[in-house]
């Protein structure tokens, strides 16, 4: 199962969700492969020991046609990581947007999956529509869309919906999607208001699980840790295990 974590709005918890869902999968006995498809490389920086050379990053998959299995590095608490590099920002200008490049990640993952036992793959996307994000959307089985509980995020959800409507005739399928509320503060009326409005618009595609505003979730990346290593008793850890459980029940991991 391939899950792409994407939103065109920044600061909604894409990387945090990729990290902690990966850690939840590991704790459930299913190590994941994480792909850092963001030139900013925040997920790779959390790893702490990712190589800094472009030739050992996801950029080499695009530039030099390196196999993904050659670029994986171990992440003991999660599984494996294919790290990002700032050179990924050049992919759009180098390769354009033809069908070969748009399907490159899908083809690379299919090759990887024929050579190794099946495993969940989580793709941390950059926050804009370009070749990299399109690669993730074309490759994924599920698009997981984190939505922080503020009113601008409702606009971002609508923007993503319009983007997918444009892409689906090309893909010849409807992209499976689920909306995940993040930074949810039960003390604020706005959080419930955003959740209700999101459910009115997208119904059962809005996950029941919410990721609460939580110190452990916020602080753990600065310590190069997932939330379970930071504070396994925190509400944030409970939320991400609940997210894993809900996605597993739906058949997505």
C-alpha cells in the first residue's frame, strides 16, 4: 500500500504525519518505507544520519535512474528511508511534465515491490503541485490530506479537490483520499466548526481520528524523534496509533 501525504498548504503536519504514521506502523509490526519527496528535506533531517550527497538521495533516482532499493537507508525506529536533497527542486525544469516522468515514481516503486516483500510506503510530498507531487499522486493508492483546524485550511481542501478533478481524466481513475484533521484543539470552537464543515463537504472521506494539538508531537522532530520515542504516553502518540488503526480497518495499511 502506498500512501502519499499531501496538501498544497504548508504547516499542516505533512512531515509530522509521515514520521509518526511510519513509527506507528513499525510498532504494529509492519516496517514502512518512507520517501522524502520534498526538496526542503525536513523528514530526512529528522532521521539525523541521512547522507548529504545528491548522488545518494531521491534526486539520483530522477537524474541518474538509480534504483530506489540502492538509495534506501535504515531507520531502526521506522523501517527504511529514501532521503531528499535540495537538488530535487530542479526536477521540474530538467524533465518537464511528460507521461514518462509523471509515472517514474510509480514505475520505480513497482520495480522495488517485485524484488522485495510487500511493505507500506509513505510519501512525504512538497507543498505545491509540480512534477514531484504529481509523481506521488500518480503512484499512490491513497492520498492522505492533513488539514489543520483553521478556516484557511478549508480553502486548501477545496483547492486540492479541484486539482484532483483536473488530474483524474488523465489518471483514468478517482484518486482515493482521506482528510485528516491535525492541530485539533478541543478547547476551541473553531476546531469543531472546521471539522463539521469538512464533514459537510467530504462526508466519510474525513477520518474519525483527529491529531490533537500536543507538545510531544510538536517537539519530537527537534529531537530527531517520533512521538512514540518522545513521549509514548502522550495524547499525540495515542492519536497516531488511532490513525494507524483506522487506516488499517479501511484496508489502507
